[in-house]
C-alpha cells in the first residue's frame, strides 16, 4: 500500500500542455488542470479515508511571467503586450490562467483580490523590472528566478496571502508540503508563512 501521495501545485496556473505550467501560478485559487476546488477537496477526503496522506507541492516564491505556453505556435510570445508585433513575438491577447484569471507581468487580478507590482521584488524606483537569476552571483532571495516575478515574501501582506493559501490546504486535509524554490525565500520569511499552520 501507500502511505502518502504527492500532488503537483493545485493553485491556478498558466494555460498550457506541459508539466511545468503548474509551477507558473497566476492566483492561489484551487482551480487547475488537475481539477476544481471541489474535486481537489474530494480527492483529499478519499485519500484520507483510505489511510493515505496528501503532500502538496506549493509555489510561494514566484508567479508566472507574461509568456504564452499555449497555443504551441505562439509559445514564448509575450502576451498582454501594448501592441501586436509578430516580428518581436508580442501579442495583445491577454495572458490567461487556467480558470480565467487575466494577468500581465507583475499584475494578477482574480476574484479573491489582486497581486500588484508592489508585492514583488523590483528595482528601487522601477516596479516593472528586477534583477534575474541566473547568473547565480546575484541575490537568490530577491531576484527573479528564470524571469518569473519574485514575490516580496518579506512583506507582511504577501506572507498573509500565502499563509491563507497554506491554511486552506491544511483545512482541506493536506498534511505535508513540498515547497518549490524554497531556497530562494529568506528562511525567516518562510517561517512566518508556515507558523500559522
């Protein structure tokens, strides 16, 4: 038998058909390629009823960038661009999450609320850009990892938002977490997010 199952990040993510889209969150709603909130909750209940614990992979460090994954012919095009430009792989088509959340680089708006530019690490006086990793000589805690906007996990508002998501998973019955890119979050910030659980 099995003691536990590990599930990919259950939060809303970018639209696409490759495995890594699940690691590009656009909101913390439990609506993803894996199913709806109700379906996730039922899966956890079924596992727990059969003596199987659930470990959820969670993404707390970053959000999605503004590159399309689907349709394939426009993969890596910038979405939500100010103007259409096929030569530069840019489209005015909106960036969309799995459950319909519209977003653009460093701006995510969903029913639960918004994640705005000030919620991300950025250059002083320029909330549209930030340092990037690699190169690995830069600050791993506050630079964008592979062009994915780095949440400012030192901000109390961001910590509360992420703690709320983790508490929702716990309330549903998830008992273990695998934290993606945990080494890119200040340990004290991560502890603050996990403490309420």
